[in-house]
C-alpha cells in the first residue's frame, strides 16, 4: 500500500505540530495512544485533532524503533559539518 500524504493547494505536505500525547495500557494487553495535533496550542484548544488508537506491544516497539532511528538521523544531520 502506497502512503498518500495530505497536501495543501500548493502541493506542500500538511504538517501540523504535535501539541501533546498520552499513552497507556488497556486491559493489560493493548498499548493505547492519543496524539493531539494542531498548528498551535490555541488552534488545538479551538478544535484541534486528537487521534486515538490501540496497538499490540510489538507494534509499539516497532514504532518506537523507527522514531528513534529517525531522531538519530536528524541528530547526525544537525552535527554534520557544513558543506563547502
């Protein structure tokens, strides 16, 4: 399945900011999460989006690994010497 990104009228990928999140365990067997996203905290308070979902422990570990790998890539890029 190909990932289709939501874009604006100019073709730029829409990237609202992560305003907050929560995670926990439901019924001792599912990892539950809530991500709150909006372009600003004020926008969220005025009706921003909160995505809630449940996943298995293995899915949680896989997402965590991928997020850590992406964060490590950002760290490496930001520490790289400027190109001449």
